[in-house]
């Protein structure tokens, strides 16, 4: 849930000067995303499990939200040219069905502020 909150804050920060946005992105990259390997594994495993065993109480949107927020953070901090299909598959720990679900929900959801998706 904290990943979702950080991404929402980054979206709001789009109203700041470009240099402030760059400093914020660098800080998020250094303090949040660099320590994310194990957390990313947990997020992906949870989403993958929810996707496979989906019950009526969780939607695809809810299932993929943490990964979509993580993807948006990565896009903001390292640039869209650095994130491709291979990185998305790595983010989902090789779960192609989950990668497709993340992309499908990202396309259906409102565009995150400041991202050219």
C-alpha cells in the first residue's frame, strides 16, 4: 500500500517545478526503489496468487494496483525509455498472465498524472 501512496504523491508533484520533480524522483529512486527487490517479489507473488485464485471479493484492478503503481514509479524515476516488455516481465517475476493483466488494467485505468501512457 505504501507503493501506491508514494506513486500518488509523485503524481501530485507534477505541479512542482521540473528541477523539484527531478530531485523528488531521484530521492524516491534512491530511498524506495533501490530497496525494492524483496518487496517487489512479495508484491508480484501476492498479485500472481490473487490472479490465479481470484474470488468475487477482489477485482483485477485491485489485484494489479500495487504493480501498476510500482510500474508508474519506475517510469517516473528512470524514464519510459528504460522500461520495456522485458522489464515488465521481470517486475512480474516471469508471470506473463500477470504482466498482461497489469498492461490491460493500466490501459483501462485513468492515466497517471504526468505520464505519457
